C-alpha cells in the first residue's frame, strides 16, 4: 500500500497531519531553512497527540551538510534525547567537504540511534557520485533515502529516482514538490512505499484539504 509521509515544520502542521490521516510524520522546525531539529517541548506535545510513527529531523542549522565536531556532538545528544522521548526514527545526513557521504560522521549518528530506523535526507541530492553514495549508505545501515532525484521536483527527477532504486536495497522515499495535483502522475511512474510532501499551499502551515486530497489521490494509484 502506498503511504504518505508529511514533513511538518511546526506543531500546528503536525497536528493537522495527524488529523487528516498522515501515515508518518517527519517532524522538524523552520520551513525557511528547509527543516532543522525541532524543539523537544513541541515533540513531547506531538507524541502525546499522535500515536503513529514520528521520524525526527536531526539538523542543527540550515545551509550545507558538512558538520563540525561540536555540531555532531549536539546531533548525537539530540538523537539520545528524542529516543528517550519516543521518536520512532530519525532523518539526517552528513557530507564531506567534497560532496561525499561522510562515513565517520554518519556512523557516529547511526550508532546513537540504538537501532531505530534512519532516513538519509536530501543531502543525497547534493552527492557528487550517487552510486558511490548508495553503497556507502547501505554499508552504514541506513534504511531509507529521501530524494527528488536531484531535480527541483520528484516528478522532474523520476528517471534518476528509478536509477537509484535499481541500484540499492534501501527504500527510496520520493520528495520534492509533491502535491495532490502531481502525486498520481508520480506514483503511476514510480512505485515506492512512502511519498513525502509538506502539504503546504502557502505560508508554513500544512493545509488540511491538501493532505486529504493527497491521501485520496494515492488511493487511486
């Protein structure tokens, strides 16, 4: 069954996603930065409200995905804290300065998750050699990759998504510009378990009508 993951950049959006049937929530903060680590207070409120799976974004700042030792230490501490608060999984990604998957940094973070599933986020689309990146991510123990196929939207990047899917055992989560108006065309051309959308029409709050429309559209595929 095709499922819908909603990226929520605030508690209000997460509650809307929960109310309208999101199969999973990716919880983060700050839409303008593309998502960073949310507050623990907001997560506690969401965890009490939503019994479904919540994956937490672990990203200390916007910008690139090359992190200092201090930033990695903070990310590790955040993983430990959210694990204790009931997170079901984590979303993160660290690259080297030359655009490769950082084996040491990601290995450190995965070790901190104590076996909870991990998604390597759209840092994947910034990798200079995606085939090598796929091999590294498999060896590290990631479960999923979130990608638009390196393009502005997942629909534009569908051929790259297909190529990645053929060359990895990891689950490919499609994300990037997915809305109710495009999800049917995407899902009919690219078969995967989770389709990823913010459900945002304007501003930074998810739109309930749009999420319902996304769910209905996926059910047709």
